[in-house]
């Protein structure tokens, strides 16, 4: 499994729900779930972000790619480059038909490894809905601790967890 980065034009096509256009531009073939209504908001945010800061494309949401099956199974990445305090926030989601197969774990491990290698990153954050016990349990296995709560306009109440970069080891 690896995370494959996307470009601004792919984000734009996905934000518009245009799977054909996205697949014509994407480095890997995407499934209908990528252009569906559940993920369209994420792609809109990432498209606008990359328009403002093209260098952020190397950090933001990409495709969780199963190399063995040659299949796009989810999305994962950071919400952006490290902020002035050295914090990056991770995000990951697996398409419903591919859940409970270790993809979220593999994506989180990949994101934690990169954060540990990046000199500018000191803290890794994740925000999780209180109802998402699977994601909360996964984060706890990697040393994330609760540091507060926040309100997200799209997702509602989220619990914020953090771990020092390099300390989110394998459980």
C-alpha cells in the first residue's frame, strides 16, 4: 500500500464529480466512490488549497493505492504542510467496500513515517468524530492522546488527538 499524490486538476475534476476527467489526469485509476458525494467536499477544499499554494499538493490528500490489487481503496494525507509550530494534521478514509482490511492502519503508518522523516514536523494531529470508535481506537494504538475538541463546519464535533512526530510507532 502507498499513498499516491494528486494534482490540482485531478482535485478539480473530483470536486465536480467528473470521474472520467479525474481518471484521464490521475496517476492511478479511481473508482466511482472518489467522485461521489461523500468525498466531494474534501476534493473541493483540496482544489482551492492547491490553487492558493501549489506546493501543498505534495502534502494534501492522495489516493490509498493497493499495489498488489492495483486498486484505489481510499484517501489519505495531511491537511496541509506543517504550520508554524511544526504541526501537521492527518486525515484518512477508506471506501466502505474496502474497510476492515487494514488500509486505514497502513495509511496512518505511512503518514506517521513521513512525519517522522520531515525535519519541520514536530507534532501529528488527528481529529475524529466521537462516534468513530474504529478510528479512535486506531489512533490510540499509535500513541495519540486527546488534547481537546473542535467544531468542524462539515463534520460537526471532533475530538482532537496528538502525538509527537517520531513517537507514533507500530503498536
